[in-house]
C-alpha cells in the first residue's frame, strides 16, 4: 500500500509548524516537538515524521496551514490528472478551431489545391481499383468547400469557445478551486447528451465508436467523482461538510482535539509526550547521525 504522504514529502519537502502562544499552543508544541542530541525535531504535518531543524513556520495554532494528507492528497492527484486532460483537450480543440478558421478564409485556394492533388493521386488509386471520385471522404471534403465562409467562421468560433472552456476548467482543477470543480461538472454535463447522440449515430452507421465510448466514460466518471467527493450542489452536506472533513483529517487538528480532550490519558505532560514520541525521535536521531557522518567520510 502506497504512503502518499511520505511520497509527497519526498518530492516537495516536509511541512513543519511551531505553535507559539500562551494558551493551548504550549501543550500542542510539546506534542509536535522532541529533543535530540542534534537539536530539536518537529513533526511533519503531512507524513507525521520528525524532522531535525527549525520549523517551516510558527505562530498561533489557528494560523497554521491546512496541509493536505491521506485521502485529500489522493484527491489532489486525481484533480491534477483531470486538469492535464482538460488542458490537453483544449489545446487540440484550439488547433482544430484555427484550422477551420483558415479553411473558411481560403476555401477557393484550398479547393484548387485539393482538386490538383486528387488528379495526381487518381492513377495510383485506379491501379488498386479504388474509385476515388466517388469515395465517401472525397465527397465530404467537396461538400465542405460549398459551405459559406461565414458559416465556417461561426463553427470555428464555437470550437474556440469550447477550447477556452476546457482550458479554464483545467486551470481551475489544477489550482484546486471550488469554482473550477463546479465549472467542470456543469460544462461536462451539458455536452453528455451530444456525446450520447454522436455515439448512437456511429453505432447505427456501423462506424468505430470505441473512442466516443471512452470519452463518454471519462466524462461521466469525472462528473460523478466531482459530485460525490467534492460534495457539489449540496450533496453529502455540501461545501461546509467538505471543508469540515478536510480540516478533520489535518494532523494539527487531531493534536488540538487531543489537547482539548477531557480524557486523562490524552492530557500528557511534556516529558511524557517526549517519551511517547521516543520511537519517532530515534528515527530522527538515525537520520541526523547519517547526515553528520557524511562530511567525515568526505574528509577521509
């Protein structure tokens, strides 16, 4: 089983924080700090390991950053994957929109170029017995040349707007913004009926429908995932329940709850807390010993 917390800390570094104050911060600091022969070690708010050195931040307990960990960290990875998929799709659609716009602006020149290339290709097609003049793809291209430039430009504009929507969705998801999640859920849901209609036509016309089915499955999965895990539109308690669950998973919130607990065993003295963290402190000592041994080895 993967430990997403430690994997993330290995890539981005640990998140440590020193509570400073005269209230609960005193007991909270005792829970997050241990003394070693190499100095103080502070507990990482993401992976829970003790890290020797100065904390990354300090201040009142309520000013401590909310560090994503556990399930929230996995959700972040999924959102980033969806964001990359949306941005990549937006780039592809934007390129298609540009090509359609250029096509509408140069229809006559492109028609002449197409007909000249088709004439040069006919001998090879006739050699293999292919009637290129009546091929379906050729007829569709010739039909496209008959569209009015204004109509082609309207199509290009609609494609450009769709590409912009996909890019904005991707940016919102990457930044883990609530509006990005709502925009993705709504924007994707609007086009689901069109995807169903397109897939049904391809099946009815005996065309390849696998790509359409895969796209439809990805979009449905994304919408369902966002609705349930992000609690959009009031589902499962809505945004307040989502924020409460995120705060409840934070290590600092758990430690604050332990400090405020009326249970005697949860209210340990600083010395007892240090003793309870002895195992983690030993790990910090081992790491420190390795670090201090490296310069000596270099000198030899």
